[in-house]
């Protein structure tokens, strides 16, 4: 199984969605390896978040196949608010 490092912006859009940044230059063999590399490189990762998102980001290690499923999900339908 391959793992990838993903940043998800903490600056949300009005609909609750957020920008993502996927590190595609390196894949990892385990979640532990991905997390260790992220910890070692946290300063560089924070710099990338500021550059890409103009703010902070959450750092995640995703299994590649699960990330593809996550990105292919259809957003939930928004239900109109009922005013009384």
C-alpha cells in the first residue's frame, strides 16, 4: 500500500470546502513512515501551507486509494434552511 502526504487548508470557503495540496513527488510505504517524514519536515510543510493557502493547514497521511475515493466523493446536497 502506498501513502501520500496531503495538506488541507484551515481557511474554509463559505460552503465549508477547503483547498488541498498533495505532495506527489514522494510516496511512503506505511503511515508511520509518512508521519515521521512529515514531523521531520514540519517547518518546510508549514512554509508550503503559507505559500499555497495564505494560512495554516492540517497535515494528513492518506492511503493513496482512500484519498482517490475521498476526492471523488460527491459533496452532500445542501438543504435549504427553513425559516419560521
